[in-house]
C-alpha cells in the first residue's frame, strides 16, 4: 500500500495534476482515504520530501515543491519501474528508415548497411518548455511496423512488451557533451554549454542489439536522481 500511494502521488505531481505549491493530503487524510495506518501515511510523505518532490512544514502541511521536476534515472534502464517521467507533449521532428552508417547514434555490432528506424522527438514539460531532444534507433528487422504507432507517445520498451519482442537487458551511459548550435536552438538555450546526454542500449535475449537511443536534456529544467530503497519490504 505504501508503494501504491507514493506512486500515485508521484505521478500526479509529475503530470501537473498537483501543481507547484499544491497542498497534499495530511497523514490523517491519507489514512482515511486508503485505509492504512499512520506509519504508512507518514512514510509516504516523508519519502516524497526526501526525494525533493514536496516540502513539509510543521502545522501548515505538505506542499508540492520545485523539485517536482526531478526524474528517476533508473527508469531509463528498467522499464518495470513506475513513477516520475517527463510529462508533457512530444513533437515528432522526423521518422525515417536509414542505414546504420547514416544514423546519428552508434549501434554497436550492427553492420553499416543495416536499415534502422530512426525517430527524433522534442519533449516538453507541462509548462510547454522544451526539455529534451531524443533520438531513437531500432533495427528495422526488430520492429518493421514501428512507425505504424502513434509516434508522439511511443515508448519503445512498452512497444517491445506489447509485441512480444524479447528484450533482455538495458544499459545506460551518462555522457558529458558540449551543446551544439542545432540542439541549443531546439531547446531554446545557448550553445557551448556543458550538458548531460543519457544514452541507452537495449539487447534481445539472443544478444543482438534491439535499440539505441539518447536524450539531451536542459539541466536547468530537469534534475535526475537515483533512489535505492534500503528498508525491508516487510515494513509498513
């Protein structure tokens, strides 16, 4: 129940359903709404505060904080994790089938003449600020009908799951790069800044590459974190 309540509130904060400054339910209100004990309600609000999503004020209550724009970095590698992500519209810039040699991302151990689906999108936050440029490359043989999907909202790992494509593992790299002029223009910021590029590779159960993708993110609008639960799962 603790995980269910926390995930529900996290998603409401990230989606903008609970905007900055919104007062969250009190511990007593959470107890009544979800039929849980005080310890569970207290843990939910405490951990949301520790993650920077809310601020707790004695006698005043718990309020959505600016940190509501934080994102869980582990979600990129583990599609089974639920919770925060960039909530806002996605604008498709291009969707083309090109040989590997013409892609803008490296696909290790894939021959240069192999056709791949290459998708570029611009992601916005709930205030319609451009947050990230995303490039996805999936070998055509892995997903020949990928572009039949609604590309604005396509999530590749979800697509793999729905079409029984046997993805086995993902690895995320954190690359420090200098923002080029074209990307800076897309993100409405200045070129030459040091920024973070999150790059993911996904492999199938047979060891072949299923996907290569990267995000280039505006660091002034999104803060990434990694969170590890250390308490026993038998706790309240």
